[in-house]
């Protein structure tokens, strides 16, 4: 079987240890030749020796990639050694964590320089090379893989410098992808989680570390795929990878929108309902918090159902969730837990398909009612009816624990199943 990156030449910054080293090992195992860049000369030598011992093609490059000379030297190293370059992986990084009020100017500058400036410099240098190839008529199928962080996408107190750098790299990724597509270059980013020297203080004692889910090898397969020819049609994306999950991070988009306002005294009145309707920022895991009140939970449930996010919707239910349907319907009665829900869904699906529209959600605290307009179509007869369905919600441990469904139109719905109304 041919390997995913056979013949591809990659440079990986900050690859002497940690996640970058795991990338280099995985890339070499898939047939790539790799330049291991880092500022730590001894660690680079060890990493290169290790890769060669595995039968891989590797060479070292010991320079600071946040300088123009270092970035240029890195691209030249690949060209000198193998006469080509197919991918750059901007991975080098440092942290200088402090609360914003205590952050020194140099802690700010150093972090922005190592993450953001190096990503720009290395990408630009490689892109200039690929643009030349593309203009000379040679086909290019090149890759840039940047590195962001949950801190940059979702925020984390004490890391404003690091978060700003990583958030900027996510934005840089999107714009660079737009600019470079014409030269056959894709630009994507990876948002990893792994136990490394950078994260040992916070992750070493975690449950995920004990379970082996924080091994950097869990992050590498997505990067191998991004480097390979298989991902040629994918650009401008941010991927989340760890031993817990592989996911696509979704970006900013315009949310609830109101009329234009020219008078400052009117802003509050227009903006408050928009804020209430807006999706919350994701938490540190990237999940959108369901909300503190029952009403917010039900609103979030309706939103997830309407966007087809079934897995996200199910996550809002308590493990001991139960639902009561009108007893006269074929799927009527109480259904308990995930298994009960599945049985209920199967019983429903034997008779009907349904569309749900216009959720209206009322109440506060622990009393929440949702009214939806539902169109039920009987599978056997193809006949439909539109009815209002009223659901009363109960809550436990911050999740939805109970739904009681009230429908006064059950006779109408049952009549759809038979030959005559
Ligand atoms: N470990 C995680 O959970 C995690 C989470 C999100 C993002 N990241 C990012 O992943 C990347 C790799 O992190 P890691 O956890 O493997 O960290 P690490 O500290 O183990 O490795 C980073 C490497 O970058 C090198 N480096 C630093 N400055 C450099 C420079 N100017 N030029 C060249 N090399 C330089 C370091 O010497 C080090 O070997 C970083 O960009 C980091 O911000 C890591």
C-alpha cells in the first residue's frame, strides 16, 4: 500500500520535541522527508538521529524561525537537501503566562514574535517559492499547516499574549488561504492538545494523561492528512485534534442582526434582544455552554435541533432523562434514557415523518414550556396535518431531565394513518 506522504518534503518548526517531533515521526513513517527545525541544537540532533534510525529521511535546521533569516534558511534547507518543498508546518512556540495587568512588554512581544511572526515569515518565504513554480507553469500542490490553540479560539485567563497570537494565527490562516489558493497552496490550522513540556504543569496529573489520550501521536494523523495529497480541496479550516476528538472548529459568523442605529440612546434597546438571542462563546473545550437557566437550555436545544446538531442536542439531556408522549399515540407513554428515546423514535418512525417549526419558549427558572408547530405526515397514506405541540420541561443538574408532551390533536393525527379522515 502506498504511503500517504510518499516523496513529499516538509519542514516542521519547533520539532525537536513535543507535538512537532510527533509530526516529524508520523510524516517520515508515511514516506515524507522532513527538516526538523528548532532553537535547541542538542534536541534537534537527537530527533534527527531518531528519525534516521527509523529509516526516515531527515535533516536538522537550528535557527530561530521568528527572524527573517531563520525562516528563509529553513525553506532553503529543504530546497538544498531535496530540491523541493511541499509543506510547511508552523509549530514552534513558547508561553510567557501572566495576568494582563502584570504582563511585561517583552513577554507580550516574545510570544507574538515566536508564534505569529514566525508563521508569517515561514509561510511567506515558502509561498514566494511556490508562486514562482506556479507562474512557471509547474503544477503545485503545496501545504501550510499553522498551529492555533483553544486559548486563541475560546480564551483563557492568564494567557492574553498567547491567546492573541493564536487567535491571530487562526485569522491569518483564513486570509492566507484565500490569497494562496490561486497558486495551488492550501492553508489550514491545527488546534492540538497534548502533554508536552509546554503543558506539563497543567496536564501531567489529568485523567486524560493517565488514559494516554494526551500523547502527541494523537495529533499527528490529522497533520499527515493535511500534508498529503488527499486534502488538496480543503483550505482555510481549523481542525481540533487530540486523543479525545478530531473536529472542525467553526469560526466567527454574524449572529442576530437588528436595524441600523444612528442615535446612541437607542443602542441599548436594539442590542439587548440581540445579545439575548446570540449564541454564547464556546467554553474552553469548544462547546457552546447551554446556559444557566432552564429557558436557555431549551433555547439551545431548539437551536441545535434546527441546525441538525443531533449529538449536541443529546448532550443537553440528563443521563436519566425521561419523556412522556400522549398515551393514545403509537409511541405514547413514558420513555426513559437513551435506549427509551431510541425505542420511541423507532415507534414514531414506523408511522410518521415530521417537520418542526417556529419554537416558542416561555417561562423562567424551573418552569419552561415550548410550543412548536409540527407537520406530521403518515408514511402509509402520505397524508399530513399541521398541529401545535406543547412540551413542559423539567431539569436536573443543569440538564434537561424530563419532557411531558401535550397534544389535543391526537385524534386528528391518528386519522392520518387510516384510509378516511
Ligand atoms: N501542548 C498542547 O496541548 C498545545 C495546545 C495548543 C497549542 N499548542 C501549540 O503546539 C505547538 C507545539 O507545542 P508543544 O506543546 O509541542 O510545545 P514544546 O514546548 O514541547 O515544543 C515547542 C518547541 O518549539 C521550539 N521553539 C521555540 N521557539 C522557537 C523558535 N523561535 N524557533 C524555532 N523553534 C522554537 C522549542 O524549543 C520547543 O522545542 C506550539 O505552537 C503550541 O503553542 C500546544
